[in-house]
C-alpha cells in the first residue's frame, strides 16, 4: 500500500529530516519563562532588588539574572531619598577627632558602631529617625523616632542599641552634626568606655554605612502618606528594619546582616572548640 499523503512520516521524508524532529519544541523560551517567574517572585518580596541581589538570592550567575531581567524589562524601584541638610551645622568649626575608619577595618562586631539620622515629612511636620549600625555586620542595633533632632534623639538610639546587645563598642563613628558633638552625648559614650570617631565635615561618604542604609531604607519603605497616625509609621519602620536585618541581602556580605553575624559567631565557636 502506498503511504498516505500528509502523514508525519511522509512529511519528514519530504523535508529530509527525521520524524522525531517534527515534535521538537525549543526548550529555551520555556526555561526563560519559568526563570522569569522565579525572578518576579523574588522581586515581589524584595521590590528594590536589582540584578546582583537577584542572582545571589537564586544562586545564579549574575550575567544570567541580568540577561533575563533585561529581556523581560524587570526593574527595581529606583528612587533615592533627599539628604537632610543640617543648616545649624553650617559654619561650625571642625573637631580634631580622628576618623577611625580610615585606619581601622573592624573584623568582628562591637568594634565600631556608626550613627546618623534622617527625616520624614508626615502629617504636617518633620519626624526624625536615628539609627545605630554595627560597621562589621551592617546590622541596625538600635533606633529611635521623634519629632525633634536634639541630642536626646541620638542618645535614645544609642541606649536602644546597648539595651539590645548588652554591650558597647570600642568606637562610635558619626558625622560632626551638633547632636553628635554635644557634651552630653560625648559623656554618654565615655561612660561606656567608647571612643569617638568623626567623619570630616561635608564628607558624607565618610559615614557611608549610614548614608547607604538610609538611601535604600527610604526607597524600600515607600510612601508613608497612607498611614493614619504616627503609631502606624513606627510599626512600618520597625518592620522595615527587621526586614533589613534578617532578610534583605547586603551586597558586601552576600546575605542579610543577622545571618552574617550568626555565621561569624558559629565560626568563632568552631575555632574555639577545635
């Protein structure tokens, strides 16, 4: 019997290819779509993640993540916050305090803490957030929100950090804002045996750990206009700090700050018991 026209076998013979090749489907587009969904899931939980953090979160090659994000136009939210200009500090003379971060790279927690504060415009007035960060682990150790930026704002953030860690650092690094060079604050640090470190005036990059934290923190916190009261704002800030400490990948650490600290502690215990 002659072969029926239009059969797969006849078509393959006419085209000069194997019959199985007629069933071939490109695998790459399907693979890309599956991996696109994986990227979208990561970015849904972490809206500010770019290619580097996505690649770390998925344990991928960075080029692969960048290729897929570019192909499907997947972009993080990019909106930098404004830097607070402290007008009352203009014209004040510089202190002679050494910038310890120029000569010391902390290799464990509680060597150098860094402090700074930022602001929010909420419900017709400014609110100020002060934070204390461990320079080695990048973990936010303490924070305080108030409707003023006096010395008490940063003192409460310091006390919160000490209360939570049960310790104090060898050095505390900050800019030369009037709040940080006040006698009351310096006395508080001295009472804990902590030495002072200052960035030079008009050199925000010398307190880069805090500057970078606030830029990303405000970006990821998003608009606060929908909060009904200060209580909701405080709750949102607390949740965002917890996210930063426990879940958000820090590029320098390739993991979240608390994960990094725990890993360091485990290494030290293993070394001590060896």
